[in-house]
């Protein structure tokens, strides 16, 4: 069963618009970790953020922000004032406790930012 | 900076050939992983290793094997390549971190990927 769902296959925005990427996860563990990665056209996945299940604080890093809500099993990602360089595929991933760090990825969301 | 390198960016092989994909990391990480990436499916774990000579099956190990003879190197082997193994293959590594007896999952660092085409 899919444990991480990214329902949006592709989102197209014009530069300076905000874009929110949804991520819904499923786990029975009380201890788990959530991640977001960016895959630009070059292909190499770039780590963006890691959050553990006991830390529900939202986080902001520059134009990026993350909203973690355990009540809805969601870990959404917002890019504010998008730029062309934000064009990439974004993956949400889950690792469960004592799984040796194995990641279960969502299908990814392609973000296309046009000038 | 963590560096994960993969032996080839692009590879073309014929059905039935034995294929080796090599991955090397330079940060002394204990964990290493092989994923394949296909459109609409995200990344799926093939095999992982948490120590030299140790390996564990991931979600889709069929048709693949791995080797980890040295800590820094993790090889993925396609014993007899088939067309349905045409894909992007990504290697990753991460440190093994423990706190209070439990594993703490840290981010994985990825290589640039190998796009394999099997004809």
C-alpha cells in the first residue's frame, strides 16, 4: 500500500506566485521521520528538510515553508514567490522507526514555473 | 560536502547482459541504498546495506543483487538485464545514528543517477 501520497502530478505557476505541494502519509508508528527532496532537471536529489514525528512546529527557510499536521497526516510544502529556478520535481518521503533509514517516497510533484 | 558518485550517467545494454552499477561515497556512511525511479512511481527501494557485507532486500529486489565489500562502495548487479529494467537508478548513503538505543533516521545523500537503457 502506498504510504506516501502526493496527489498533484504537476503544478504550473507564473513566477512570483505561491505554490503549495501536498503530502499525505500513512504509518502506524509513533516515531517516524518525514522528508522533502528536490530533483532539478540535472537529476540529482537535493535534501530540503527532515522532520521527526514529535516536532510539529512549522518551519520556514527563506521562501520555503513546511506545515506538519499529525491530525491529518500531512506534511505540506509551500514555495512563496516562486522563481524559475524552483522548477523541479519535489518528493515527499517517510521513514519509520528502526527501519535503518529506509525511505518510502511519494510519486513526486512536477513544479513548472514560467517567467 | 558529502559526495556520492555513480560510475556512469548513461548506460545502454542488451537483453541478457550482466550489468554492474557502481556507487561510491566519501563520508564514511554506514548505510547505502539503491533505488530505481520510474515516472509516476517515485523512487522505489531495491536493496540497502547498513554495513560491509550486509544487505537487505527493499521493495523490488527481483532481478537484482548487490555487493558491499568495502564501506564506501555499493554495487548493484543485474544478472541478466531485461527491457523492464530500463530505468533511472539512484544510489544514496546516510549515516547510522543512535540515541538512547534507538536509530535516528538522517537524511540520505544521493548520487547523480544512472540512466540505464536495456535494448
